[in-house]
C-alpha cells in the first residue's frame, strides 16, 4: 500500500487572515469555514483520514488548515476514492 497525504490543501483549505484569506473583508477571514468545508468534503469523497490543524507558516493560532490522507492499496474501492478526491 501507498499513502498519499497533504498537510493542508493548496486551494481553499487554508483560513489565514494574515496570508491566504487576508483580503476577505466580510468577517469570514476570522473563521475556519473553508478548512472545515474541505475536511467534511474529503471525508465524503473517501479520504482515509482527515485533519484540522493550525500553524502552517504564519504561526500557531494564526491559521487553520484542513488536511487529508489516503491509503491506496490497489483495490477497486481505493481507485474509486482516489478519483473522487482528485477529480
């Protein structure tokens, strides 16, 4: 088996009022809604595990990230989950 993982998503999986979401002015830059939506979606698409964590280059307490991991074991089920996650 191979494990594919990402500590935080490159697109919409990071809520950082000091970097990625700094130009959002409706107040949502101070919430973790994008990271939470990403993790919930990943769990439904078939990720083996999901995580919510903070840090990510701008410091503890300054950013929330969504991450995932997938175990790819060569089964048709793993292939279907991988397609759901990547496409």
